[in-house]
C-alpha cells in the first residue's frame, strides 16, 4: 500500500473547528459576498497573530461559514486561548459601523479526522458542526446580543478548558445538555469577554431534521430583508419576551428542559440583579419565577 492510500484510511487526531455565520439567509447576493470576505479576514488574521502555521490548518468553505481542522502538533490551548481572543477582537473591528453586525457561532471538538481529496470527515467533524449549529448556540448569540459564541464538547472541556491556561477561563463557561441527531450530549458555552452565560431553563424547539440536510453547512433562516425592525435582526429579545407567560416559555413545549451546571443568576445586559448561585439546576426547579 502506497503512502497516499494509507493517508485515506488512517485517521489523524486533530482539533476540528466549525464556524457559522448568524442569519446568513438575510443577506442578499452582494452582502453575502462581503460577509464571506469578513469571515475569512477574521479567521486568517487570528491564525497569523496566534502564530499558527498555515500548513498546519486545513480549511474548507461552507458558503455561510468555514470548516477547519488543525494538526495535532499545534497546542489546542493556543486555539482555545490566544486564537479565540484574536478572532473576537478581529470580529469586533469588522463590526464597527455595520448596521447589522456579523455574528459567528464556533463549535470545537478534538477527535479522529480522515482527510481525502475532497476534505475531511469523521464523527469528530460531525459533532463540531452540530455544536456550532445547535439551537442553544443560536439563541445565546441573539439574546445576549453577542458577536461570538464558542461551544466546546464535554471531552474538550474536561481535557483542556477545565485546566485553564493563558486566555482560558473555565469559570466563564456554562454547560447544558443538547439533543442532537445522534443523541443527547453535554456541551459547554462561552461568550468571549463576558462572564459565564446564563443558560435558559427551557429548551427552544429542536430543528426539523428533514429541513436541515447537513448540519455542517446551511443556516436555514427565513429571509427577513423585508422587515424594518433592525433590532430584530440583531437579537430575539422582544420575541422571547412575548413568548414567556407566567415564567414559562411556551415555545419550549411541556416537559422541555436543560440540565444546567455552573453560575446561575438573573441579569440584564450582564448586570447581575441577585447573588450568583453556584450549583446545578435541573428541569422545573431551574425555571424563572414570574
């Protein structure tokens, strides 16, 4: 067996990064091209500033995002730490003056990855993509009016994030159970530059698996170019508030829940209204009181 054939059958243990743009369906053809250019400027500048060699990074275009894998010789802490800081700062620079800021959802997982002439594949790739595309990642990006949300797998959090390091603050992550196509998993959510996010106690409705053909690519959001409400394009606070009655989120349906770990408190615009409670809340016990 020649060397090329061996490469197709042998998996490499790599960090997989899935990057998706928020509400890409709202962009027309001209603005979508500009959006894509901004994403690549943000990511490539971050690799340069974090001193990650270009030949260590595999990059695939996904139309409204980018799929990447980073060779095992590059420390994962550098990507979770310095690289994420640079991505966040570059994104903030790009968003200055934009009427509708670019928002990015980033999913990360480490695992076996197979390379071929068309790209990369494997369960590690699928999981990173589904984390970035999860309904909770979308909801946090909107309700917190953030530029960026990072979602890591449970194993990546336990093996790397929990130990901390330069620009890595495990206390600024919150966990939740997600219902994915392959089953239920634990994921950890982080909003760079902010305290640990408050995880909603009721889950938004799961996406229709028939509507989402491939979790790695599309951001299936209705085209909202006809609306005059710019604030709605930037976040979903008004919609979420209208759905909530007597402390219940009607969109979640009966019995929906998250399992939540970490810091929990009521806050508005990241100003906490009551002491932070360190603990674990499950189901109805964690619902807000009206």
